[in-house]
C-alpha cells in the first residue's frame, strides 16, 4: 500500500473489536482511515492487541447458549461492559480517544433460516463504559431482510484489499471472498479452528495444535474423511454460512471415535479442511490469494493448502494476519457512520444491499 498522510481533517480513527468462535480472546485494532480524492480507501493499524479470555469468561461464553432469557440479557450487558473496560485499558496510553468503537460482539446464536442471529455485547454498555460512540449489532438487519447475516468481511476485502484476486480467512471457520463479473461473492467454506481446537482440548489437553505438530504425525482415515465431505452443507451453493450449532450437530458427534487413534482424527480433520478450501479456491478465477486469520499461523495447515491450491498463497505482515477482521469491523463501522451500505446482498442473499449496525452516540 502506498504511503498515505493520515494526519488530515478527513481521516477518522476507529477501534474495531472482534471475538471469534475459537474463543482465543478479544482482538482490538485501533485503525485510521482516509479516502483519497480518487475514492480509494486507505487504512493504517496504529495499534493492535489481543486480550485472552480468562477461564471464567470462556465458561460464560460457552454456557451462554443454554442460559435462560433473563440470564442471557444480563450477560449481554455484562459482556458489553467488559468490552468497554478492555477498550479503556487498550487506549490508556493514547493522547486522544478514537472517535468511534465498532464491535462485532461474540456470536452465541446464528440460525439465519429462522431469521435469528445474536451477537453478545450490548453496544449501549460499551459506549457507556468507555465514553466513546459505538456501533454494534451488524448482522441483525441483514438477517431480517432474508440474508445470512454473514460473511460481513467481503465489503472490506473489496474496498481495502481489492488488489488480491481472492481473500481467504482461516478463523473458527474458513471463508472466501472474490469478484466474479464485478459482483462480490463470499461464503463460509468449512469449520477450521473450531474443529481443530475442539479435538486438541478433548484429546491432547491443550487449547490448540501449535504449528500442526500433533496433526502432522497422524494418518488420514478415509472413512471419516469421506463422511465429513458428504455432509449437505458442502453440496450447497452460495450464499451460505456456518455457525457453531451446525458443527455441534453435524461434526462433533463423529469425532469421539474409539476406532481411531487421536493423531489420526486430527490429521483427518486437516485433510478435510484442506480439501474443502482448495476445491473452492481452485474453482474460482485469479492468481493471488491473501490468507489471514489465526489459522495462517498454523504452518502445517498452510503447507497442506499450498500443496493443493493452484495459485500463489500470500501471507501478509503478522499484524494484518492477526487483526484483519478487527480492522474490517472498524471499517464496517465507518461505512455505517457515513451511511454507506456495508452488507452486500450478493454475498448474504438478502433482498437488497443494506446498512447494518446500531449507533450509540455519546455526544
């Protein structure tokens, strides 16, 4: 990206907050945006940090989906205050506060077929706790319009990373974004870290497979591999999206497999993930794929993908790999503030492009 002077009256600073299904922690990125005279958006990540979840918060988030209505509402507010307190900690050394906070929240329910999606973290409580104008709840309006409410990142891919042919994110789920005949297409491909971490936690007593070390020494079991690949979701065409509920219902029951050694279960998951992702990437046009998200740090997974994808796989600088989603949610907040549609109907399947996000204005 060319050098840009962000110290202009037209630039705006926004703190993007992201919490993924893998429960690694809360990512916060303080971003500055500036639009050139030609209309091109430029960004700068001024500061970024991950705040790992405590054991207590992990348990609260895991149990949230089985809470009563009242308990969930109270947790919604408590988590909003928690996010606001993290922002205060994050910016304590900054001379000036960001002008806005843009929060994804933490997904508890995602069932768009029922017009249901719920991201924990009350934006009103974030704003009240931090004293900063806040945008939150980006998915609900799109779902109400018949869309999937996901993925939301593609508008940022298009406007901030448009020089890449495809953008692949490896988080709790893998999702892809690309242009086809000047139309942005994007969807979830398959579960990634939500599966790998689950197996590591129940079989290896660790939160994740560091660099794929456990999976790398296992063998692929064709029976499990084929069973997963035949699941209905992988036969559907876009728009489509995945949520934790689908993984719990369809894949988790396959994994406590007494017939298989634990390294073989994990290795088979890697093969399934690489198979699904490479099939999608190879089927679509382009030469360069930008790969970001926590899974990009898994060297074994990246080796597998590079061996199967017939395009150039590009890993950007570490800050972009780790905080791209927080950056893009900051950007989604910017679009909401400027009343520019930030949900693309061709991506989500909604009746029309729409403007997602609820504003909480302090002043």
